[in-house]
C-alpha cells in the first residue's frame, strides 16, 4: 500500500471509512481495492441501500430467488442487506485482525421505524447482531433517548454498536455516559470489555440548517452573522471532540481500559459538502485528529485523495470552538432547537428511505417474477 492522502490521515490517528455499499463493489473487488488504498471500514444506511437496490441490477437475481420463496418485502430487504454487510465484513476482516479489533468494521442500521421504541431496538439489535454473525459488524442505533438507553444495554451484553444521528453536544454526552455505564455493568458481571463502539456525530447538515438562519440575520443588518457562515458544523464537532477527550482521558475510563476496554471513537458522518461554494473537503480537512473516524461518500473520498489537506486540526481546538458556538448563540442561533430538529428530520429521512426501499423491493420482485414466467 503506497502513501496517499488517506494513509497520511491515518498517520495522524484517524481512520477513513467509506459511506457507501452496493453489491457490485463487493463482488468486483472494488472494496478490496479501497482497503488497499487505506480504507479501514464501511458504513451503510437505508438511503444508501435504497439507491443501490432501486438504481442497479446488482440484486435482481437475489430478488427473484427471494420473491419465489414468498418472503415479504421487509424480510427480502433484510436478507439483501445482511448478505452485503457479511461480505463487506469478510473483506474488512484482514484489517480487523491486523489491528486486533481496533478497526475493520462494517455497520448495518436497524429499521428506522424503531427509533423511538427502546424495547424493540434492544430485541432487534440482539437479533440482527446474531444474524450477521461477524465479530467486525456494528449495529447502528439512533441517538434518540430510547435508542441511547437500548445502546447501554447492548454494550453491557457485548454487542458492537454504532450510535448514529448525533447532532447535539447534550446527546453526545448521553451517548458517552451510556457507553461507560454499559462497560461498567458488563465488567461488574465479569464480562470481557473488548466490545466495539463508535459515536457518529453528523457534521455538514448542521451548516445546512444554520447558514440560512445566519443569512437572514445578515440580510437584516447583522454583519457579524455573515462571518459565521460555514463555521457552525466544524465548531460543533470540535466541541464534541473536546468532550470526548475529557470523558476518555480520566480515571473512570482508565479503570475500564485497564480491563481491556477501548475508547468509543467519534465518527464524523455527513462529511460531504452540501453548499457548492464551500471547499469539497472542508469537513475532512478541518476534523483530523487521534482516535477518530471519518466516513466519506465516494465523491468526497475521491476529492480527499485528489487534493485533501492533511494536518492535525482537532487537538486543542475546544476553546475556539466554544467561542464560535457562543457567537452563534449571540447571533440568535438556538443550537438545541436546531439539533433537535436535525435529529427528528434525520430519523424521518431514513424512515422514508426505508419505506422507499421496501416499495422498490416489492415492485422489483413483482416485475422480475412476471418477466420470468
């Protein structure tokens, strides 16, 4: 593996994952080639699967076989997703083994309709983890209040979890506390602490939500608001990283670490640039630091490989990040309100994609069955 932007980022302590999956990337060797370039993990979500299944013929043979078995759309979709994640995890297994379980994970999302049902999240998390049956899989659980409670129990039971849709610092504090409590509960029962977890903190959507508010303030005569455009998301993430350093740098975690526990790494998600006037690598370049992950869609990864700027941009940024957040509050931005809406909208968006993929599966199964007769 030759040196490139990804490997230089790795040298600064950050893992780079791909935020994409499609069956052809698994069967043609594309994911293996990415691993050779330095990619060490993969994330998926219902939106990615919906585009993969509806926008390609990759799944047609499997769809026809599953439809002939009379399985309903939800079961058909899960079978397709589980197979893809199993294959991705197998391709990443070399990374997992080489890093002794520190990296090399593939993530699969629980059905979004369960986001506010803690009991169902818990039971489905257990079932799906057993169904995929790979040590390097992460079950994605949303950072709703109900999801965070279920996450704590899943960690206590030794199930690997990617806590997703984190937007607010308050929610992130809750996620870290749940992780530590889950580990403590597991340790208290004599369980091993080599359970894996990442905390997916969403980035670019924060600017996409706040920039229009700032432009409205600027148009109303507040010149300082214009200076804050494009700064909220990175400041929010850097403030989260400062919280991470505090939570995992103290005696409480040190006691768990001595028993084999790993830090729950912040994972920067939603790192593609939504505003075309901003640099296309800004949410990568500005968030590089130790014990973190950045998961990128293919176009962002291509941009990073082509012209990403590699430098340590996270360490020691907490104070300046909080100053930016204070300035945003002074400009009338209510971060709690904005991030609560982003969580609500994120859950709704994934739920809509889940409904769309089930509809696509049903339609494709029908069409393929008819064509085969």
